[in-house]
């Protein structure tokens, strides 16, 4: 006990871990018995590998006397002249800890430059950009108080994961970051296989293993080997599943693209555990909740073997009101978020007046007609979501009324791209007398439902989920009642996705026929997809406007009805 034998990489017999022992006095005797834990979800060539080492293995542990342990292991140079389609495979006996990193890199020029193979990190420390994709630079440069530190030449280094890798820290490392599960003795014990594109036909290929942590478990390696694998034999993942963030209750879709000798089989996993029935190239979660958060991988296999993708992290967030406009002050100022802005000379056809809604007085905004291109810029305040570069899951709610002279005419409601001057007139509209299936209904893309009667106030809502199957991407509501769900053109980042800054309320682009006179009492924009029950709880229009509700957000001193 309290021996320094394991302070660096050491060759040890597997039998060392078949009985209890103390790594040091504060450890439990059973801690290192878990080194030989079997992973039942580790298939190779159709067979489960239950014993990753049968003799000696090279082993390092950072679970020694606490504090920081930083350990490197270099291979000799391998002559791969005349060899192509090079893969490296090894039996990995790794256990992740919240503050540790396990890494493998290779060099083809004598160690002057290093290339990535895999970087194993705890899932929560794999940092993402606003669109949900892995941010490699942030992941490797973010500083933590519990990440290992040391001194070189009397100068401190460490405290961030990038200190222990040899490849340059750039965004190009993102595909090689593999999120692993903290303190799971089984999940990362597997046969690893990686393609080494730069190693083909190289005379001197060497490898670098790194393990750093603070009392952070262990890294064992056995059956390390280089292989030239004929293309088309083993599956090759050509487009790995991507990380992204998704609104609570909306749809999450993971996709993998792979090549190889058919037939290809797929099996998705969450945090290292097989997901029952998830056996297609695309895995869809139709209504996400917090239990769906985690790291997703997919095993692709054929008759020659199997390969597992890198981890894709799913983050689930609650919908939040990022914009609301109630016109109580008789101008365009916002209740939540940024003020509306006049487009062109829209101010000349805009009025603010008091009207009765359900017998109660309300300050409303009136908008006129007979203009070529008018409307209001709406800065929605939402962030890109659902794995795309744009806002793909959002909800738009409005309290509107159209007088009898506007009935049976096209009425523009919302333009997703305010710079589309010559294209579509609007994206969400109230239809005219010829609209199908319901004249005077609300909708998009030629499908209109839930007719609006003249001189009547309505609370209409559009819940948009561009990651959902085609027929469910737009759900439409009138007074809290779902009137239809429909398809939308394209999908994630398509026509109905919102750019990073603004859209336009009540804008149409060409001709005056899409700009009928109307009135609006309240507009609400939600970053995220609202469920049918949430919108039903909002009910119909009211003089007080649309409630934000504690279920969505609490803004300063603004008090709203609670929506559950």
C-alpha cells in the first residue's frame, strides 16, 4: 500500500486485480477489483468480448495518494511502408472520472507533429457552441480547479485538458472528442478501432498515450495493434451523429451515415447502455424530457465486425419567452426583449387605440394597408437550436382581430426572413376566401385551418419544430385549440428556420393584397416548442394580453398568470 509503483505506466499481470488490495490507505480494498469489469455491450465480429485482457497489460492510475498525476507513454516507430488503409485497435480498460483525460495521438514525422485519434473526457466537460456542436477550443482551454497541474522547469502547467495533448488546439479536434460516463466501471471498457488516414505508407509512425487526473481512476491497454483493413469490409462511419440542444417536449433526431459491406446494422446507446428498438440509421425521440439528456453513440456492424461512433451530447432546455410586445404604452416598446422596429414607412399606417376584448378595455395596435413593403422588425432573441445554425424550434403566439373589410383577403402574419424582398410574400398567413381547406384559416405553405370570423378577437399560435417528421413540423392553434398540424418545406435550417437576429411581424414583400387592415393586442415569441397542453392553458384572447407564466419565465417585476 501507499506504493509509487503505479505512479507511471507499468506492465502488470491482470491477476493483480483479481483480489482486493489497497492502492493507498484511504482507498477501499475493492476499488481496483473493478479494473476487470466486463462490458456486455462490447461486440466484435458479432461476439461479445467479456475479457479484455488475459495476461499482462500496460497500466497507469491517477488514483495514487491524491493530488495530480500526469503520465505519458510513447511507442517505438512502426514502418508502414507499402501499407494502406491503416487502423489502430486496442483493448481499452478506461474508467472516466469527472476531472480526468485519456488520450491517444500519433505522429508520422518522428514526433515533430502530432495528430488526434481520440480524447476521452467526462460528458459535462465537453463544451458546446450555441448551436449545440462541440466547441473543441473551449473544451481544451477552459480552466478548472480540479484538473491536474504540475511544473516544468519550475513553471506551472495544467489546469486545463489541452495541457496534456500534443496536437494543436483547434476546432479541427472536435470529431475526436469522445464523451464518456463518470465513474462507470463498464462503459469505456471496449475494443477500440480507429482509422489512421495519415499513417498510410509512412515509414515511421509512433503513438502517444496520455493520462492525467487527480485521484481519477485508471487507464489500461492490451492487444495494441496496427491493421491494414480492406475497404468495404468493416463498416466506416462517414458522418457521425452531432451534438445539439432541443426544446423540452420537442423532437430530437440523431443520424449516422456509414459505409461498408452490406447489410449494415445499427444500435443506438445512451450513456453506454443499449436503447431498446433503436436499430435504424436515424434515431428519433418524439417528445424529449430531462431523462433523455446524455451522450448518444451508435454501433454500426456487418458480418466483418462493428465500430462505435463518437459521442453526441443531447441537451434539453425549457422553453423561454424571449420576446413579448403588449402595446400598453401606445408605442412599439417591448414587455420582454427588444422593441419592435418600423419597416420603411409603416409608422404612417400604425395607430394605437383602446378597444374592448371580452368586455374589458385594452390598448391595441392597428395596422393599415395599401403599401408595397411594410411591417415591423421583430428581434426574437432566440438562440440556434436543434443542431442547426438557425432557430428551428420556436412558438409564435398573437392576439389579433381583423375587421369585416379584411375578411376573405390574404393577411400576412409573419415573415421568417425579412430580407427576402423578391421571394415569398409571407410565411405564416390568414388565408383568403379560396384558401384550403378552410377559408380565412391560419397556416402556411398552402394549408389553412381554423377559420377566423371578422370583428372577433382570437389568440392564434404557431408551434414550429423543424426536426419533427414532415407532417408535424407546424402545429396551429386558435384560442388554445389545436386546429391542425402540417408539413413545412425543407426542415432544419430550411425556409421556416429563423436567422440569428430578427424576423418580421405582419410583413409582406410584394403587392398590397397581402396587407389587410387588422389589430393586435399582444405578441409573444418563445425560444422553444410549446406543447399542446401548455398552449391549451393559455386559452383565448384577453385584454391583459398573453401570459408569460412561471412555467416559461419570470421577468423582473412583471406579473403574469401562471401557466402549467
